[in-house]
C-alpha cells in the first residue's frame, strides 16, 4: 500500500494546468501562458479537381474521408494534438476530447 501512495504522488500531470498547479514557481512557463494558439477541428478531408471545386454552390454536399461515427482530429497550430467528437452545446458546436496525442521524445527535446 505504501508503494501505491508513492507511485500516485509521482504521477505525470495530464494537462499543462495540472503541471502548473503542482509547481510552486511558474518560471519560464509563465511567459507562455498568454500565447494564442490556433485550434482547428478537422471533420475530414477530400481531394477533388479545381474544376469540381469551382462548380460547388449553395447546398452542395462534399463527401469526406471519415465516417460519421469516427473521431475527428484536433490540431493546434497545424499539429495533431488530440482526437475527439463533435458535440452540440445549446445552439453551438463544440469538441469533446477523447484522446490527447503525445509527441515522441524526439520532438520534446
């Protein structure tokens, strides 16, 4: 049981917010907290000739490469960071995150 307590106190934080709460000093990370990040939810993609794109009009339907029940991709500054699903919040769309994509050690330094 003592071993379980020791393991839980050394767990890696799941979010940046958790890491900040665990830290008494923010140091260099404090400078990044106001940086804006462009978040994009990718429902799917398709390839089509430009001639077909030019013929698209109001009400046109474009078939995507993803099934309706598949997770969508969530990108931060054009980098895949998570997968999730589309949700409706009152009269607006949102995204529920199902899995955070961890970068390989070679990308994190």
